[in-house]
C-alpha cells in the first residue's frame, strides 16, 4: 500500500519531536520585522543555552567584530532579527536531529558536510549576485537545511533505508525514493516537517522544490540558488553524495539568477575555507 502525505504527517507527529516552545517563539518574533529587539531579548533570556549562543556568535570570528560584546540586547541589535532567527532555527533543528537515532549505514558526518557545503555555496552565490545583506544568511540556512527531509525520511521509514541506500548506487536519490516510496521523496517529506515546525514559507519551498524547481510555479531565487548549490557540491564530491547526481545545473537557473556557470570555479576556490568558517556558526 503506497504511503500518502497524511501517513507521512502522522508518522512525523509520532516519531519526530516538536521544536521547543522558546525556539518557536523566537523564530515567530524574529519573522516579524517590527519586533523590537528588547522584546526578542526578553524571550531569548528565557533560554540560557540560546542566550549563550547569541553572545558567542556575535563574538566569534564568523562576524569578526573588534569589540567584545557582553550585553545580550546589544548582541541582538548587532546580529539583527534575521540572524537571530537563523541561529535559533539551526540550533533547534540540529539539537532535534542529534537526538534522533541514525541508521547504521548512514554517514551523518558526510551528510552534515554536504549540508554545510550547500549552505556556504548558496550564500556565496547570493553574495556574488549582490543580494541584500540582511537576507544573505537566509541563503546559508536554506542550503544548510535543504535536505532535512532525508533525515525525516530515515527516521519515519527506517525499513526502506536499506533499499534506498542500495538503489542510490545506480540512480539518483530522488528517483530511487520516487520508486521505493511510491511517489514520496525527501522533498515532500521535508515539506511536511517544515509545516509541522512552522518554518517560513520560503524555507518550506526550498525543502520541497530544490530538486525540481520547474515543477512549481515561478520558483524563487532562493530555491534556484539552492538547486544550483546542491548540484555543484555533489558534482565536486563535497560531503555526502547519495545517488548519481545530474552533473550540470539546468541553464535556466543561471539565466533566472542573472549569473553565469563560471560562478562555480570562483566558489571552488574558497569553499573549504568558507565551510570551516561556517562551522563556527553551528558550533556556538
Ligand atoms: Fe535534496
Ligand atoms: Fe542535497
């Protein structure tokens, strides 16, 4: 019997924890550009771990500020709503994922390296395109979390993991899933998880659309950027490669973003150094 999206929703509810109330509240407040920093600071203060992360991040080499910041509110102002949101989101998601049990044949280290590499690549592409500074971090987080559906898939369908890992030796992951899970993929599963965690619509769309942007009406710049970043990282074997990837991004993605495929070489020159730097963001 094929699984339906309703089954996936139920299985995710049964098998995957919700985000913590503080994390959800921070993400919700930070999504509203009119939230005063003082109000956000009050909520962050309720969570000592998150408070420490905010201060550590603002003082880390990731932001390379010259003065030591000790006030939480000042840190919130300096980092900005969007970075705080992304910090709370990535910390909450990573904590959830670490608490989950990984399949014995799943290389989670390589998986996170792939995730980080796609985050960094998406951010570099956005920087090259001159994307507004305050949304640049959205590109990083979207790349970082684009394959969350893979983790969700492995925890709600543990019995299919062996078959999937075998199948990806000869076809790409998306096609293997489509076949084995009868139309479901890590994209549709990730989208259900994104809804359950009330992630933003832009991010949910990245989870859903990053392999097949043109199956959807007007894919966003964020989706197209992550689509290109994902293929570049797989093509160069940066982190986990599951399945036989398409080796070149579709020309249409470059045209829509007004960039040329030469962006790939520029990225390759700096990617390893940028991955090391980005680890700082996750380690805090
Ligand atoms: Fe993917
Ligand atoms: Fe990926």
